[in-house]
């Protein structure tokens, strides 16, 4: 395990810096939209544009990786993600924002693809759940750290520049590493029916997790704002959710290596549903109560993706 972690150290370091900036970007988007007087529906559209771009990136970027390799595409996508972020600070029109968010989604789909394929190739079936859980812990901790930047007494446009700096700094570890990059991709035909038959539980798990967490990413700050939270409470509202996922990720990932992962996916889904139902029934109002609930919600929800990925 030590050998594996040393071989992917540069990748994990780049990932942590990149996703710190991404975490700041994800909370900045909705708050900037509110500052520009976008409606909640329009802010929701920008979130949808991000995921539309994400899907498009999944279809297009593998061809680029086949042509020029993982590391070159990784560096190019960070540049495009930086451009997409800076676009938010130079225009107040919804169409421009939709284009910028779609470009950001396409860039990050490729970045996640490269990171996760690199990690998966470095792991073995016996430790893949643990390796992907370590990655998920780093992901959630980095994103939650980035979201705490919102508490700095800086204008939102200045925070956009901070996020852009973090994006560009993340190119250094991977750009200078002498570790072997993943093997070149082999041309394949993607057939959703075949994938579904081979690993339908993983598809269900990833799909449902995506439906739930995408709503959290796109509208979490808006919900916190509607609850009359201050700026520091909004960042804490988002961060405690990720902290819940980060703290439970490793033990759940390790446990999933020892038992049938389908049972783990079912248990997590049931726990997430129970926590959500409790929130509705109890009608919570105080910020402290919401923080506890969101911690539990994150702990039950965010490990679902890495466990589904390991099962696939």
C-alpha cells in the first residue's frame, strides 16, 4: 500500500490543490449569481449547464486522451477550467454564465476521469476500495477547505482570483512528476446496455448519488441563504456535509473490501433516506441542528459514489 501511495503522491497533491479551488468555485457560483440578481431558477439553470457540460466531456475527452496522453490533457483541462472560472467575473448575462458553467463541467469531467483512471490502474482488486476511499477523503477535505475561504473578508470577485490561482498551482506536482502515467486508452465502443448488465447496482448507486449531490452542489448555498445563515454559517453548512463524508469514507471503503459491496451500497442508501426523513419530520430550525443533520447526511451519501465506482 505504501508503494502504491508513493507512486500516486504527485497526483494526489495536484488533486488536493485543484479541488480546494474547485470547492471555492462551487460555493462562489450561486453566491455570485445572487449578487447579480439572478433568480433561484436561473441559478439552477447554471448548475444544470455545469452537468450538461460534464456529460459532454465524458463523451469527447477520452478521444483527446487517446491522442496526446493523460498528463497533457490534464494540464490543458486545468487551463480551460481556469478560463471558465474567470469568465464568471467578466459578464453579468445568463447566457454567458451558462456557457462558462458548461465549459467548467466539461473540464472537470475530464479531470475526474484522468484522476480516477490513474488511481484505479494503480490499485488492485484487494485494495481498490481503500485507494478510492483515500481519494474521496482527499476530495471532500479539499472541497470543504476551499469553501471555508468564503469566510475571508474579500469581495466575491477577489475570491474568484484566489480560486483561479489554486487551479494553476495544481498543475505543478503532476507537471513535474517522474511517476509513470496511466497506460494509453484503447478505443472502445460505449454500450450503456452492456455496462448496465455488467454492473447495474453500480450504475444505480452512482446515478442516485449524482441526482442527490448535484442538487446539493448547485443549490446548497441558496438553501442556507434562505435559512438566513450568515456567510460563515453558509460555508460551515457546506463544509460539515463534506466532513461527514470524509470521516466515514475510509472505514466504509475498507469495510467494502471485506464484504459484498452491494450490501454496503444498500445500507448507505437506507441511512441517507432515514436522515432526510428525520429532517422533514422534525422540522429543524436552528443552525446547530442543521449542521448535525448535514454531517450525517454527508456521511451516508458521499461514500456511495466511491463504493459504486469500486463495485463497477
